[in-house]
C-alpha cells in the first residue's frame, strides 16, 4: 500500500502544474479544473516520489508538478505495474492505461538539465469511480480481474484511405466483429502503407498501452508498398505463425488467391499482433475463423489462463 504525497494541477496545457490541497476526480473525465482532463485515456498522470527524489539527488532543483504529473505517489514502482491495474485512492478508483509517453518536444526541464523522467517513469490512468482525494490518502492496488475483457487495437494500412480517396471499410468491419466478441477496442488507426510509421505505432501500442492484441488490415500483398509483414516481423520478439497460416488455409477454401497473402503473426512482449487481409470480406472471414480459439492464447499472454494439453 502506498500514499499520495502531493497533488498538482494546471489550467492550461503546456504549463507546469502547481500543488493544490486536494482534488475532485470525475468519472471518465479526470481532475476537475485540470487542463488534461477529458474523454480520453490519459486523464490523470502519476509519478513515483522516489523517482523525483533520485532526480533531485542529481542536482536538479524541481518542484512537484514540474514534470506535468498530477499525483506524486509513494510506495509503488509505477513503471513496472501492468496496464489495466486498478487503484483505490480516497473515494476514487483509477485504472492504469499507459506506461510512459513519447516526448515530442523537450520540456523546460530537459533543456535545463538534459533529461526528463516523465516520458519513461510517468504513468497514466483514467477515472473509473470519482471522488475527493487529498495528499496523505492511501492508495491501494486492487486485485486484477481475470474476467475483464481483452483489449484490442485495429490499424488499417492504405495509401488511398489515408488521403481520403477510398473509404476504409476493413477497419470498421474488424472493430464491429471484435466488439461483438466482447473485446474492448482502445484505439483505431488509419495509416499510409509503409514500414516506419507502422513499426512506431506497433511498438507504442504494445509497450506503452500494453494492448492484448493488435490487428492490422492491408499491406500484405505483392505491391511494392505492401510491407505490413516486414514491419510486424521487425517489432516482434517471437513469431506465432500458426495464426497467419490458419487464416491462409481457411481462405484457400474460399479463393485460390489466398496463396498470395504474405501475412504474418507474432508476439511483442505480452501483445499479440495479427495481420489481416485488406478487404472487408476477407477480414470478416479471417476473424470469424480465428476468434473462437484466440482467447486462450491471449489469456496465457496476459497471465489469466493456464496452458493445457487439449
């Protein structure tokens, strides 16, 4: 069990936060009056007091809130707690949604001392239950609910779709089927074909958001810019080709052109990545075939299911 050392807020984005005597957390919104509150997944930011103390020990003169953090927490190594974990703090409940963040432009602290701990040590949460909180309140980690839905992200790769020359029907079809199967869709993206941007998003979704499964659609054929399999292989720690092979075998019973698919499937850390074809019809056929068997593997990756010999 830990406790809140300080609470900080700011009225405008891009400004340092200042300590306040207490705060009101609003469900599915964040801290009332804070600039970063809203209908998104990074409603409240948290940073470990021990990490701030270590940063100060290096000679940096920083106040609480200087890193843009809302809650300074003592007693937890926040960076190593999995996404999806819930905390009870005061009257409220928070759910961890992201570990670290990308630093798009160096903040004033980084420019002054050459480093900033928030991108690698800060974590983010959404408000599941609102309530009043204040410094000194205990923060308690709640047991993980093994019955909670698996999280999913869907990425469509399409040059024409990206510039609005073609309507994306494959991504929405995948989302529709996943929701019907009980998955929680946490992000959908429409990207141009190509390797670098896809790799960046796959890494972010797996490492920072720790999504259970990412489905890509498109970019698996023979065209020069069809490099979704290459991007997927580049970021995976282990391949899980049985899934991609099963989709191919199933699709071959429908069309001989399924032999032209170069789709792959693999694992990065605890996230499964599955390439789907580019057409909405093929997306539907592939998901219909693999979804009944997929949850067992995802449960093993998440640590909520045991392996079996069946």
